[in-house]
C-alpha cells in the first residue's frame, strides 16, 4: 500500500472507532445517571429515617417513661 492509502485506511479505522466510542460513552452516561438517581432516592430515604430516629430520641429524652419491672420483688 502506498503511504496515502495507508493514511486513508487509518482515518477510516479511527472514524469507526470514534463512532463506537461515542455510543459506548452514551450508554455509560445513561448507566451513571441511573445509578445517581437510585443513590439520590436511597440517600433521601436514609435522611428521613435519621430524622425520624432523632425525633424519637428527643421525645424519649424529654418525656422519659418509667421502666416497668415485670417481676414482683418480695
């Protein structure tokens, strides 16, 4: 092959690889977006749970309930 033919073939190969990489990057971005969305939902749920537990603990500290002994002491 001549130098020009080699260069043309190299360009064709690189263009094909570029198209393939663009498709792959698009798929990876979709996967990353989906993972980020799932994590946002999970984090929001964990924040809500932490908030509820803090509220519960604050209520227990402000209004302590006497402990109940199930056994009679003679």
